[in-house]
């Protein structure tokens, strides 16, 4: 009476889908992590609502990338402590 091990993962492909660039899986992952929306809730939304959320996520990502570039540029800029003559 040896019980077989139970695979609790849903197919075991979740992380692979996100890393391999499956756009819908990536958006569902972002919704879960940052917006606290379950993937099933996101995928159950009407297409227009999902499109709006995707556009909002893209705008947030673009804004965060811009802020990171500006912070990096500011860190590289001369401090002004030693004046050049």
C-alpha cells in the first residue's frame, strides 16, 4: 500500500511560461504580485477590461524604466564639489 506522490503543481509549467515570454502569463503574474488579482479573475474579465489593465501595466513599466534611467544618469553626473577651471 504505497501511496504515489502527489504533484501539487498545475502541470509544472507556470514558471516556464512566465520566463519564456508568454505575454498573458506574464500579465497574470504581474496582476497577482502587484495588484493582488488572481490570474483566474484577470482571465475571467471582459476583453476590454483586460486590455485596459495590460495598457496600464505597460504605462507603469515605462514610467519605472524612465525613472531608473534618470536615477542612473543622476548618479553618473558630476557632483559639483570640485570645480573645474
